[in-house]
């Protein structure tokens, strides 16, 4: 039973030692809690649990820490994929909810499993998810000062392998800040979040770059075709470099290989295999 989580790039917030330590502590705690949860739950349940915790932490650009778009509103996107069934579900640009990953998880039970905008909000309300304003004072101050224009590479995610050998991946984002309203990035697509019975991947970085190379699906396909996870990531990142792409990934294979990499320094992450590890 293994898992790995990420919290986007360190450049998404003020890059000082206090912030770095806070992120190390938060990721360590969430990885430990999620690994304990994994002992008695499936990979699918665990990735939703971990991403829910990440969404509730203001240090990360998802849920409570989400960036504000150019019209002054927060729109959230999240997705989840079950490697066992290869069912994908997600919400795109949903407003006024606390945990979009919970809504994406519920959509796994529906034939129409990816919803956007007003349809996603209506689905949330019809299923008793209450109104919630995710704007926090820090993000509002950043919005007013337009600081986020240079600090826009944040997402959270989790990949897990459970005791039965099943994989799942989940990813959530609060956007890049000051984007055109309703811009769609990678987090609620198979470019940014993908799993099958061979591997699971969650991405962070510039959504358009990740979509352009279909990064998650490309890596998982290569593992399915016989690549190691490291080799699949390394080859895919060489191709990403050809378009000067900016991304980071976390992944696990059915054989238990855990790997993370990024194209620029540096993605923040934590993993739990036989012991806890966290970025430094």
C-alpha cells in the first residue's frame, strides 16, 4: 500500500523558509493521515480523502487556497479516476463549493460523469452540497495587487495503490489567477489526471502545456506498453521540453514503483511507501 501527493510548485506562493516549512509539515501530515486511511480503504477512496485534505489547507491552490480569476470569482476544477474500472469523473469551473473533489467522486456513479459551470453547481446543490465561499483574505489581497500573474503554477493531487493492487488518481485546482473566466486547464481532464490497472498519474504546472502533450495519459500509456515509470516520465518530459512546457508529475505503478519529476524547480510533494518522505 503506497501513495504520493503533491501540492503544486513552491513558486505559487512567497518563496521563503517559513512557507517552505509550513508546506513540508502540511504535506507530511496529510501523507501520513492518508496512508493510515489507505490501510482500511480502497485507492479510490484514499485519493479522494487526500485531495479533500489538501483542498482544506490554505497553503495550496485548490479549495480554500484557490486563485481568483480576472472577473473576481473563484472557479474550481477537480477530477478522479479509478484505475480498476477506468471510470473518470470531474467538475470544471464549479463555483461556491468547498471540496470539488467530493463532487467529482460522486459523479463516478453517473453516466454523465464530467460536468461544468452551472450544471456542476446544480448537481452539487441537488446532492446537498451547501453554498461555500472559498475566497480567503490572502487571495483577495493578492488579487487586488495582481501578484498572482507571476505565481500561477499550483494544483494538488494524489495517486494511491491499495492492498488489492488497485490504483487511483485525483487532482484538484483553483486555477492560475487572473485567467479569462471559465478557462479550462488540465486538472479535470485525462491530460492532468489518469489511471488504469498499470499506473496512475497526477499533474501540476501550466495546464495548457500539460494538455498539449496529454501528459498523464501519455505516461500511463507508456507504462502499459512496458516502460518503467521513470523511463515513461523521462521520455514524456523530453517531449514536453520541446514545447518549453512547465509541469510536474507524481505517479505509482501496479508493481509499486513510485516516481515524481518536474521540468522546473520545484514541485512540493510527499510520499508514503515503507516510510514518510517529503520534499526538501
